[in-house]
C-alpha cells in the first residue's frame, strides 16, 4: 500500500504521527511510505532520518496524495487539507461527534475515515491513548502559574479515570496535599473549594449535562475561592462542569476569569511533543500495518480482535448522509482542536 504521512498544520502543533522507526517497519513489510518534507522538524526528526528508514520525501502535498491508499496523521485535516485528499482512507483523530462538519468535508472528498479516538480493545479501553500523559503534563503546566512550591499547595481532583490518575500521580510526586472529590460530595463543593490552590477536572461530562448547562462549580462558587486558584480542566468537554471554563489553544493555553487562571487545552500531550510522538507512533503501528497488509478496510473485521476494533471505528460518510452536515447547518460549540 502507498501510505502518506503529512506535516501537521494545526497552529503550533509540533508532533508527527509516524516516526522513522515505524516507517522502516512498514517499508520492510513492502509498503511505500511518503513523508511530507519537514513533517518531523518539530520533534527533531530530520528528512534524512526518514530517507534512511526507506521513506520518500515529498515537498508537494497535492502530489503526495495522488494514488495514495492511506493517509495517517494526528489532527483532523483543515478545510484546505481536505480538498487535497480524494478517494482514500484517512486515519486520524477526527472527533466527528463534537465536530460533525468534518463528516461533510470527508464525504465531499470520498474519504473513509478510521477515527483513532474510537478504536478500543476488548475491554473497551482506547488503543490510541495518552490520557495519563494528559493528566501529568496538565499539572506540570499549571504549576507555571503558581506562586507556591508544590509541597505547599492543596489540590482538589474531580474524576476517577485515566486522566485523573495521571494528574494524581503528578500531584503526589510533587508533594501536594491532594483530595479526590467523590460524586456524593459534589453538593458540598463550596466547602471543599475554600482553601484549594489547584482545582482539577477529570470528569467525562455527558452530552445531556452539557445540553442543559449543568455545572458542578459555578461562577458564584469561584468568587468565594482563593484569588490564586488555578483551574485545570483536563477533560475538555464543552460546556464543562465548571461554568467559567472555555477552550484554550497552544497559542493561548490559559486565560483569566474573575482573576483566576483557567486552563482547558485540547491536546495536552502536545506540550511534550517528543514523548507524545514516540508513544503515538508505537501505538499506531499495529493499526496501520494491519490495514496496509489487508490492502484496505474491506473485510478488516475478520482480522482478529484488532481488525474488529478498527471496523467499529470506521466512519463512512456515504452511510452518514454527509451532505446534511454542511457547515452552515452546524450549531456552534464544537470542540476546538
């Protein structure tokens, strides 16, 4: 199969989804790998390293996508990138549920998408997953805004999943006094917030709660907290269970609301791009190798547990009536990546 690895074009995104080590494995399996020039520059991977691994470097993205069998990237394509792709398999973090207009763009270009965020193992765990890194790096970044040493801080954590586990690990390693707030304790949130330095949200907030604008921490709650409180939202579900949270980006990772620092970055692992790239490349290799060895997605569900997991993550816009997702018909509030 002919596989394309483009440069990521999301603002300030440094990562690349496939390293030379993974590239060499694919080439050794008989596949042709095309890498856009400079794709690895942000994580100190040179074009020469890709060439040594057997890849071909392409300076023209349009030409790179000609007669290509599969495109592998991290972030969903921009509108301009979508227009360069045609009749191929796109493997990426599409997040179509939060950004349904992407179904329209994929459908208009006859793309079949494997949504990496939806590939899960037999225990329903995400295979492409950096949630623990998210929790750890989120805490480390939040400390840039603290005027205290970590061992002199108190942290309150909402949530029990992997992202919260990563945050708890970082807090404990740094010597913070840490409290996990249980669901039954949410009604007492105002009391728990009184002397907190770092408030961490790791809760998956369901769509029903988002639609009703339900909040655990309201603006009035925050006005009664320490003026030095740092609010770290790791889940990036909008609207959030925290009323004052809104999305932030790599170019503007935090903002002040009522004098308190707010951080809600979609893509926390991007703050440690070298580590994140290495982990993603290791995780994605079995997936793209199986698709390539199968010569596409037809019958992929018959290729063991991983093949079935891939099948469940396939988005075929032609089956989703993609034209109904024209951008002008999309409600505001899509997740920002």
